[in-house]
């Protein structure tokens, strides 16, 4: 039995702690704030509350596997619901498309309504990622990987110079399809010229596996995992910032916190490694993908009906996500802004025909800096800076013996599926007690 200290109580830390405790290790989780969940938490003001960040996920099998491998099945703890429409895209020429998930035929029909022949162009593009997914799933996403001994097919993709920008321009003559395919990365703050082409398989995952949400909000996932840690007898230390790792005789020996040292045989770093001086030099050439400008709106009265996620393309690009807890007759929206934000988000919304300025009851605004400070880092992980970004990340292992990395900074990108997979990789690398 190893003494394991998990640093960080976001999804990556919670998932890592649950898995390692089930494998028989003695696990302590330290979290700098007074609550767990990180970006899976909620924001509240008055009688309104909103999901702090993510409102849906793809690859529900990642969540199901986590719960099954750490105790009771997810179905006994959570209610996962597939979305009929992943998101709606509205373009500057006043056309729009609603993107269904989980079915090739429905997506083909939706894009054909946007323009003749566009449906076939879209489904052909999505299908082009089938081999990428299978190769990377088997040799990169689902198994700990050795940077120096990558399988040939995996290395061919990770080392490819092809960018997502080039792949989309080659696949589509219609710029609107480029916007749809590139949207998840642009919203996360990436330049498509710096994103590897294979990363575009997000569109394949949405088509094949659908997008899912959790009844009660994504915070229900954090609450269920917190209960799972209690069941697995994980020691949880809140309001305990990790200051650095303690290395003795070339191996990790403890985590230094504001409350003293915690002895450890194994440490899992589920926060931005730049925050720990021992690891910071190894990731000095990476940068975080910063969150967007966010405005949580509590509305009343008759407001426009919008789907689960509405993308308003332009500069700035606006994303509207309804959902949350409201008083009777109320509506909760969260609005994200990316690009040249030269005016208030509500005024920008009004220019798109969504004028809710007279319906605002409460409003909570957060800048990217405020979000990073609140979460102790960016839940969007590492900024894509070309193909070398894969090699510059840490995780699941690190150059320090006994130290592993999980979370958004240890994956091929942010988002719950990849964060969940990072925790699985750590559990495999550490192994059973």
C-alpha cells in the first residue's frame, strides 16, 4: 500500500483519488479552496445559480468507467441524459444550423438544409477521423504512453505537421462548416493554425457518442465523487494549498503545504504544474488556454428560447448556455465572449437579436483572470502551440520519480472526457497496492 497524495480537488483530482483508493492505496487529497469540484462547481447569486463551466460532455463511457472502477455504477449516482441538439450555430449571414449528436444521418440532413451538398461534405469530414480515434484511443488516450517508444501509427499522428486549419480548409469550401468544426477550439482560446489536425476528432466523438448532460447540473458529478471519496475512506484536506513537492534522494518524499509536510510515496498533481516550483521548469515552454469572458444572467419574464448551447459567430464570438436554478418564472443563462469585446456582452447579444437587457434580475461577471484565480488555474488546460505541445505536457508520468500528472494540463485538451481519461492513465501507471 502506497501513501498517495493527490494535489487538487477538481474533476481530475477527484477521479484520481477515487480510482487509487479503490486500488488499495492510502489516499489523501489536498485542495486549496474550501470546496471540491473546481470548475464543476456552481455560481450563485440571490435565487439563481449556474454551472460554473462545463454544461455537457461527450464520451459518457469515461464517467461510467470511473464510477464502475471505484465502486457503484454511475447509474446509481447520476442521471446522464443525451442531448437532441449538441449546439446551434448562427452565422453572420443570418443562416443557422442545429447540430444533432449521435447520428450520421441526422447531421447529414441538418447540413443539407444549410446548403445542397454540405451534408455530404460534413459527414465525409467527420468520417475521416475514425482511424485517428481508433489509433489514438488504443495507443495514447487509454494507455500510459512512452514518449520514446510510441507505436508507429500513434507517432505518425502526434508528429504530423498538418494543422486543423489546413485540414478544415481542404475539407470545406463553405466557411460556415469551417466555423462549426473549429468552434470547440476557438471557444477554448486556441488558434486553429496551432492545433494539430488530429485534435479535430471532437466532431467524430459528438457524432458517434452524442453529447450528454447531468440532471441537476454538472456539479452533481462533483457531489457524487465527493461521496465516493468518503466511501473509499480518502482523507480530504480543504483550505490546504500545496506549495511544492519535497524530493529526497531523487524521488518524491512529501508534499509541502501551508500546514506542513504530507509524507508521500506517490504524488498525483491535478493542478497546473507551473504552480509547483519543482515541476515548473519542466513546463516552462507551455502556456495555459485562458477562459473566456463570462457573464451569468438571472432573467425574468418572456425571454427568447434557445437550445442547450447557442453559438453566435462573428467577432466577438458569443456562446449562450441556458440552464441552472431559478425562482418561479425565471430563466438562467450563461454567456461566454471571445474575440474583440469592445462593448458589453448584453449589448453584443442584442445586436444578434437576443435583447434581454430589460429582463436582468441578477448578473455575475467574471473576467478570465478572475476565473483563473478562483479555480487556481485554467480548466481549459494547455494552449496548443503546434505539434510539440504534446511532448511538452506532463502526464501521466513526470520527470520526478513517484510524481504523476492528471487533469486538464495533463491531457490533449480540456474537457471532462480527457480529464477523466488522464485519471485512468495515472491509476494504470501507479497500479494496485
